[in-house]
C-alpha cells in the first residue's frame, strides 16, 4: 500500500509515476480560464496508475466503490463547494467523473494512464476565494465526509 505522502514529490518536481497534477506535496488544482473562475482537479485518488492503494493524510483508505458512491451522493444531493469546510456557497460543481477501471476500459483510456479517482470541476462564485485559488493559498480540493473507520488487515498479521 502506498501512502499519499509517498505518492508526491516534496521537491516541487513532478513525479512521472504520480497522477497528473501531483506536485509540491499536494494534488494541485488545474485551473482553466481565470476570467471564468473555473478550477479542476482530483477530489480523491483511490489507486495509483500502477494499482497501488492510496492512504490519505489521515491514514484512511477510500476503496474505489466507496469513493464512487460518495461522489454520486455528493452530485445528487449537494453540488456546492465551500471554503475550508467552514462556509458554503463559495463554488458550484460543474464537472464530476469517477474514473474506475471499468469506465476507463469502456471509454478506451489505456490501462495505466489515469489513477482510479474522482475528478471534479467547480465554478468559483466568490471572488475572494478565487484569489486564494489563484495565489496558491487554496491549491487543492478537500473532500469532507463521514465514515465508519474500520481496521484493515494488511496481510502481515497487523
């Protein structure tokens, strides 16, 4: 199993084995036209392009099926982006796809091209928040949710 922190380069140089946009210790937001205030990037990655499981900063693993269900739930019921998990109404979801192995195969994305993960895009509605995205203060997405933590046997008796 790979830790999220192992998947990224601390030096600021891209890791050719990491998902696109992973640099400087975080999953970077990929921005499009600043005038439109659009931000795109990985909300979460479950498996690397090599199929390794990712452990996040809290030491948690989100299985691909659970991530897919969480994404569908978010899109169906919420679609709102907040600011630092404190305030809602800062953005609205405009794009969402969970890239699973099955979906990538069905649409012809070669194996080993993309990680298994949730790709999102938001239209930022708040100009102050957008400035923080542009200047790097808010460099990534952070999903918020509740789950029951379950110990996983990693195969070595622990």
